[in-house]
C-alpha cells in the first residue's frame, strides 16, 4: 500500500510571528515564505490581515511572490475580518481563508459570553461568508483540546455542511495528552457523518512539551494536515515544530505516511528563521539544535565511529547537516582523537598517538573543546618533543614593578639547566634567561602574537624570528598561556640553529 500524504501547514509567519520580539517586516516575511516554498510546505499561513496594515500587506506580497503552496489568511468569525482576508488574498494562485471561533466551555461562557447554539450559528455564517471569496475555507474550533467531543462533532458537521474544506482541531492551550488528543480525532472521524468531505487538521501547542506527540497521535488517528512552525516557534512554549513531525514520520516508515518536505533543506530553513526572528534554537533541540548530532562522551564517540547507527536514528545528511560531530573534550577517548586526526589528514605512527593523547588531555583540561587547529598544534608539539632543546620549567614574576624577573629551566640533550634574568617585560626577561642557558648571541628580529578570537581560554599563537650570526631562524608555538607560547616559539627557533 502506498504511503498516505500528510499536508504540512506552516504557520511560522502567523502563529510564530505573534511572539514578542519575532516580528518581521514584509521583505523578511517574503524571504521566509520563499524558503518555506523551497522546503516543500503545502500551505503557508501568511498572516492575520485585519490585525494590522503590515500583516495585510505581507499577505498581499507573499501571495504575489510565492505561487506553489496555498496561501492562507487568518480571521475571526467576523464578517469584516473575512472581507479583509479575501481582499488580501486576491493575488494568491490558491488562497485559503482560515476562520473560526472558540468551542470550549471556557471560550463559550467566559470569553465570548454566549451560548453553544450561538457559536454554531456564527461558525456556519463565517464559513458561508468566506466561501464568497475563496473555494478553500478552513474552520478552527479554538481550544478544541478542552472542548467537549460531542459539541465539537456537532460544530464540525455544521461547518462542513456550510462549505468548510478543512477542520482544524487546535489544542490551543497545549493541555492534551497524546492518547486524549488521538481519541478526539478518532471520535470526530467516527461520529461526524460528513467527515469524508473535509480534511482534519491538528494544531498543537507545546505548553506541556507534548505538541509533537499529540500531532503524531492525531495523524495516527486520522488527521491528514498538521499545523506547525519552523523550530516550534510560537506563543508561550511554542507550536508543534515542523522538523520534529516530518522527521518522526520519516523515521517511522511503518506508519506509512509521507510529506512533500525536502528534508535536506530543514537545517538551512531553521537557521534562517532563527536569525531573522532573533530566536536562538536551544542547543539540545531535536533535529535542529547545535548538539542534535554531536557526540561528546567517549563511549558514544567510539560507538558512532564504529557505526553511526549505534547512536543515531537519523542520518544528519538527511536534514542538511554534513556529518555527525565528534566533540573532542576531556571525556573523549583515543578512538575519537585518532578519528579526528585522520579527518584532518594526519595518521599517527608508532606510539605517536599516545604522546598526542597525553597532550590532548592536558589541553582539554584547560580548554572546554578542542578544535582542528588545536590538534594541529598538538601534532606540532609532539614532533618538537624529539628535539634536543625543550622547555622544562618557566616562572615569571611580573606586575607594576619596573623590573620583571623570569626563571627558565631547559632540557638540553637530557640535562636540565636553569637561569634567572630580568627584563623590561615578561617576554624580554624570559628570553634573556634562555640566552644565558644557551650561551649564544641572539637577536630577536620579529615577534608576532596572533589575536585570540574564540574566548579567553583559546590558544594564543606566537611567531618569532631570531638572528644568529646573520642567519634568520623562525620559531612558532601555540599555548593557552601566551607567555609560555612566546618562550616555546623562541626555543623552537633556537633549536633550528646548527
Ligand atoms: O492556537 C490556536 O487555537 C490558533 C487558532 C487561531 C488556529 O492559533
Ligand atoms: Zn495556535
């Protein structure tokens, strides 16, 4: 049996954009709408035209700029709202009016202060009126999650009869449990006689963290449209996130559902929405969080290197992430380090890995994460270890006093030699002490410190050029301690003198 299509209705630009601080101008909304079109969504809810001239204008411009998906505009069950929405959609190739009214006890009696019969009358009137402007009318039963199923079925039957093509069952307050929400959808399928004439939609909010679970339960029980936002952006705890629903349906092929989403574009769209709407994505967010495909514990890293599927149910490439990330930290093992060294083109030979690993652990203790350029420095330092001149100990006392003192102890061909010297700064004092140990006339030609860019625990890099008997020798080192890096770079240059 071929997989059944689930329609993806994206409301990032309407329910998502209602969040304080997330407002976009029309140009930005068009940019997002085009990205949603490319992603493959079926319906874009572009705004609530009566709410502001800006929203009206955005629906008009999105209708002109985006032609494949249906463009939807929200209204209350109010004639003026519907007229304005109809006007805003006049350039849409396929336009939909999304109208509705509250159906829960709270909304009927405490918000609208009316009766059940009046709700049904207004719902029918709104749907019929909307059909004068478009053929595609979606009806939402606000707070359906807390509405009585018998009454909900009555409203549903009436609005389908009035011409609604889609019936949206919002869990407006995010109250439902998955079983409860699924049962609600099933109740409507089983008890609304004309249910075959319309599509049922889920629109779940995430107040209890169950928006995705509830939407999936709705689909399993008969809903064929899911209303979602990118990154789950939306009022309070947000809406159902598009990427979670789509990847759940993709991962559970046994459910036999399909969507038209091009999943490889998920990450790109997520980043775009996050940056335009000033809404950072939490690092551990499913599918699109920074850590969604990052492994940092040694056991998991080893498992992923052996076979990605040991610890991953989604291939990161399927959502537009180039590969799983092995984060090198103090908890990483040799296997992860070796894997990363190989990725940067370095194959350790004959016990080299042990030396690099030892240095790696030292560095990982002073720095949270080890990146590729840190590894290059570790390889470099490991190589220099075989040299006859090495730094064994360094102590510098410095401050506001005019003179700085430095003590160095060098390993010269296996023999430890120390000296103490002063200078007009910590680097000068340390270099003078080194010159005493090596007993050479050396002139520092150049001294360059590379800026620290990623935080105060990052590695500082030092390049030096030393003149000895009119020959220039270059030295380099990197260290989280910039004074140690300076001294190591100086020693590196000296150790090249024949
Ligand atoms: O959450 C909700 O009930 C809504 C409706 C307006 C569809 O966003
Ligand atoms: Zn909503």
